[in-house]
């Protein structure tokens, strides 16, 4: 599979979102490539800022635009998980509907970078670290460490803590806080146990 096929798919995805007037923030592996440390990815992920009605309309528009999908399945996925998945050939994009207050802040803190020949919004290093810590899978934690390591001298730790604490309180779960400090320590090269 030629890289240009994936590039074309991503251009198609993000131009589709732009044409639909959808606000979005590129997250996932593409964001890690731009904001963090280089790695490979074969899919695209974006956080979308839409109402439920707008998300349902986006499903219909995606079908009409030539994505491979079944509208009934994507409506069910949207209702159950707040996400939709659009495929085109061998590639897919996962669109996650924004649901946390900090995500709106992340959108306004975004910076634009050229990728695939188009200008795309990417989260700040701090916000990408937060997205990865909240996702919490092993690969997300490694990505967060890479982002923190690349920006170690410029990371706004006070912003990270100020943003994460209300999320911990909302979830009644301090493991996010522990993950953040573990990620920052590992990015600095401090050796210590990994906490969940």
C-alpha cells in the first residue's frame, strides 16, 4: 500500500469535514506524528464538535460523499459510544464527538500545521498528553511520554494539573493524575514504577 493512498484518504476525510462545516481537531496517531515523536499510523482520528442531530446528518452526508458505511450501524455506534467510523477502501477514520468541557478549550488552543497538502488543526502538546492519558491504553501512554519528551522544556504542567483535576473529581478516579505524573517523570528520564 503506497503512502500516497493514505494521504489521499486523509485529504478526502478532512476536506469532507471542512465542506460539511464541521469543527474538528485531529487527534490519534496523526497528531502524535505532528506534535509528538514520529511513528506510523494507518488510520485517522478526529474529535468533532457537533450536536447529536449534526452527527446524524454527518453520517448521511458521509454516505452520499462516497464513504463505505451502513447508516443504521453508524447511528447505533453513535448512540452507544458517541463515535462514528467511516471507511473508504482499506482506510478508516474514527470521529469522536466532543463531550468534555476541556475539549472545547483544546480546540481553541489548537495550532494549524500543513499535512497531506492541507492545513489541519492539531492539539497543543499539553492537550494531546491529556487525550492520551484519558484514553489510557499502553500505546497511548507511550505516545504521551513521547509528546512530553519532545516538549519537555515547554510543557505547562500547571495547565495539565488544573485541567486534569476536575476530570479526576468528576470520574471519582485519581488514576489519571497518577498517569500524568508517571508520564512526565518517564519523559524526563526519571525511573520509577508505572501507575495505572
